[in-house]
C-alpha cells in the first residue's frame, strides 16, 4: 500500500531519494548537468511529498513558489524498484492538491527532452508544453510545461 507524507526538504528519506535522482540526472544530462544542478538546491523547500511503499521510501516530489499564483514542481523521482506502480501520478496529484490549498492557480515545471517517461507522465496529468521560462529560456534540452489548477 502506498502512503504519502507531506514534509519538507529536511526529511532524510527525501534527501536520499534526491541523491539518487541527481545521480540519474548526471548520467542523462551529461555535460549539461552542472547547469541544471544549480537550480535544484534543497535549501528551504517547505512543500515536499514522499511516497512510501510498505514503509520504504519509494518516490518524492516538491513544489516551490515561482510567482504569487504559480507553484513550480521540483525534484520528482521514483526509485527504479517502484516504477510502473502509479506512484509518480500519486505524488504529482498530492503536490497539485497542496498547491491548491496554498491558493496557487497554476503549476509549472521543467524537465529534460531526454526524459520521455517524465514528459509522458506530465502530459497524462494534463500538463501542456509552454515556452521555456526563466533560467530555462533558450535551453535546448529543456521542456517546460504548465497546468491550470482551477477545478
């Protein structure tokens, strides 16, 4: 049974999963990894979701304030042993619900063009490709997406 925990970036299970994510991304991004890493610091992330499968940390995600009405989805990851169980969808849905509770109207995110599974997840969850925003403007490997949270 999958259980979701709302926590923050000090959670040790979140930090362990993010270390695995960073190792994975360093392989996927290659030489571009250092560019992306600078925007993925864990300091003061107040809205983190960790998924547990039989009490073992299986996946995570977070949201951060991007603008007064938009939250940015960050640090989405599911451990390889737990993939294909719908965990990423559960985490993302919980993050979106939390964003609604915090009065955000939209969620945005950035992922890499090489991360087909992530792009498919976000499209399945009704995210639409948008023009690259902020630090990702003009970055060839980035795909930015947005979802309206209005019900």
